[in-house]
C-alpha cells in the first residue's frame, strides 16, 4: 500500500464541505496534474439508504473511468470513499484506492485532512503507483487549495 495525506483549512463549515462531496456538479473542479487526468463528470449510480452505499461513476478527461463508493460517513466529521472498477491501464496495477476526509472545527475554520491509500495488485503495480502517487498528491494539493478558497 502507498499512502499520503494532504491537509488544509477552509472557512466553510464541515457540513458544507461534506455536502459538496455529494454534489456531482462539483467533481469536475478536480483538474488532475501532469499525466494524471482531471475529472470530466461524475454521476450517482446508486443512492445509499444513508450516505453510506452511495456509488458514483466518474469519467475522466482522458476517457478513463472508475467508480467511487461511500463506505463510511459521519456527518460533519468524516467520509471514506473506495475507488475501484478502474478502466485500463489502472485496472492492471491497482485493486482499489481509499480516500478519507476528516473534518475538525477550529474556531471559525474547518481543518480538513484528506488521506489516500493506493493498493497495488502486484510488485509492478507497487512501483507504478509510487509514481502515480506523486502526481495524485499534487493534484489533491491543488484541488484542496481550490476548496479552501471557495
């Protein structure tokens, strides 16, 4: 497993940040970095009874795609998403990614930590995902700065 975290602060309350994650019209603000494509569009393909179980289909700007499923949700505190069902070539190197969002109120600001785990399928995938993680981290840093400004 390859892991990294990105932290930022936002003037938006945690609830508003959580709500934005479920607003698929906002997903295209993830612009990617270098060879890592940004998101072109996302749609909800399965709504959970609660937020848990909600599944999104994501189409990237390079034509690739994957799915993301909410596997844990504590309103205003934490969201965990599992990314899988990747298109080729990622399907060959990764079984899944986990993204965790943790929110903590600090006065009139919200501290946000985004943690990613990239799970390789094999040794080759481990090597390639270490490189992918460099670009993904930069993309997440850029996206997080954008979220902090809004």
